[in-house]
């Protein structure tokens, strides 16, 4: 993992892609090689193929797509950065719960 994404590092950028209900990409530059794939640290969505998975992805798209998000990296899990992310100072995980999305995914 690059030094600028180590534990405690902060990064900000627009959400360029939502993969499922708890993963998204933050664009740190114009090209896709500058996108950071993030797993939300504080929300565990159901898998896409599981009940509620498609709804969780749709909710995260409504909440975050195209908006500037601020994240604090925690650790790496597989090829992603696990981070706590916020929009306007509010946790994206809290926003997902407020949208009525139930947690149900596996821990990381």
C-alpha cells in the first residue's frame, strides 16, 4: 500500500464508482490508476447476491456517487484500503443505517 494510504492517512476526493453496499472508489486524480478502492470500516453491507445486497449498493450510490468524500485509512484488506469515510462530517456508515439499510455482510 502506498505511504499516502497508510494507517491514519487522510485522503479526499469524489466518489467515482460504487462496487457494492460497503465499497467505493475515491478519485485522487483524473485517471483510474489514481482511484483508491475503499471498504467502509464502519458498515458491513450484505453481499450483492444476498438479500438486501442490491438495495445496499443502490443506497450507497444515492448517498455518495459523485460527491466529495473524506476518508481516514485504517488498514489494507486484500487489494482495498479499509477506511472510515464521511460526507459533510457525517459518517457514511451512519448515513447507510439512517437510510434503513441493514448490515449483514461478513467482517473484514
